[in-house]
C-alpha cells in the first residue's frame, strides 16, 4: 500500500506558512533561521530583499536560495510573491498584544487567555485546511475493514491515542491502546494482514512509537502515522501519513495546541468510520450509553 502522495508548496492546501512550519525540523540550522523569520512575520519577510533576509537570519544569500528550494519554491522571487499572498489572507489576532503566538514575560492573565485561545483555534483551523481528504478516506477505509486496530502514542499523544481507542470501541470496532512500549510491541507482533496500526507522534521522532509501527508493518498490518512534520522519521514506517498544523510556543511544547490538532484529525476519522455504517454505530453508541446510565447522578439528586 502506497504512502500518501507528497504535496508541493504550490499545491499545499493549508498555506505556505503551514507548509514551512511542518518542514522546519528537516531544514539545516541556517535554513531554520530563515524559516523562523518567514513564519513569524510573512508580510515583513515579503518586503525584504534577499540580502536583507539573509542579513536578518545571520546567513548567506545562497542559504536563502537553498531554503526556497527546500520548501518547494523555484527561487526567492516566487517565495516573496507567495509570502505577500499569505500575509494578505492571514487572520490577525483580536488582541494586538497576541503576536507570534508566544507568551512574553510579564503577560497578564487576560493576555495569556487571548494568546492561548487564538493559537489553539488557529491550530484546529489550519489542521483542517491542510488535511488531505483523499488520504483520510483511505485511512477510514482501512480502519472500517480492519479485523483489529492498535493505536500507539506516548506522553500527550498517548492521551489522544487513548481517546481514539475509546471512540472506536464505542462504535463496535475492535481497538486497543497500549501505553507501555513492551506491551505495544508484543501486541504489534501479533498483527497481520487486514489489521491497522495507528501511531501518533507530534514531532514524528518518538522512538517507541516508530519501533512499534515498524514491528506492525513487518507483520503485514497497514500502518498510519499522525504527525506535525511530514519529513519526520515516523513517516518512513507508515503506509499513510496524516499531518497536523500546530505551532507550539513557550510553556506549551508538544502538549496543548498539538493535542487539539491531533484530536481534530482523530474526530474526523472517527466520524468517517461511523458514517460507513450509521445504523451499527448508532446502535453501539446507544447500548454503551445505556450501560453507564446508572452511574450518572440524576436530575433530582443534583437539585437536592
């Protein structure tokens, strides 16, 4: 089964800035300095000459050209045109103090709330914009026809993995989540053709998740990776790659905006699977809701 097709910068549905952010870890250190300037302020970058941008990034003009090619541009003129267009369509935060998504020292709680709300909402919106419907459809098809689905994730991604497993289980799909890598590996070793292994890693570099997906793949299972970075190591062991578009900042690295973006993708897949057999999904949801109904506090007791 082939990996999801690669999308060039000119075709990127989520916009150039999302595209560059996703490629950032795969760039050289000097190219990363250029990328951060471009991502933080596309309008300002579009106004700069190649010499100005190179100077601001403390690098050479040749590095800027290499950066352009690394992100799918033919050269610097095309990058400037695309950045100007990106800046024109970019939604600005309602609070002028919310700049770049970071929380500066001395920020009051109102500014913290505005910054987090704006960037969490942006992560969800940009993830939805760049998500490939064709790739999602293939993953939904694989999960719908799977004899068993194993889901893997560590840290914050583990919470998303657990959520996905619980959702699939409630509509009658045989799904498992294993937070312990040893248990996950032994489970992956028992997968086979017709099964699905779904690995979640924001950075795409979590060795435990990569190792488990690799094990599942050698057994013939369909492997799916959900990551923020399309060139990260986890993509090398995945038949299908789905990406998020979260930008983590101070205090929030790999834990908040990324989790919400991952949940957005997981919810899309869950609803897609449920929609394949609405009657069965509805019946399963009703049965599971009824099973726990007696454990909910009744309206009379809440008023007491």
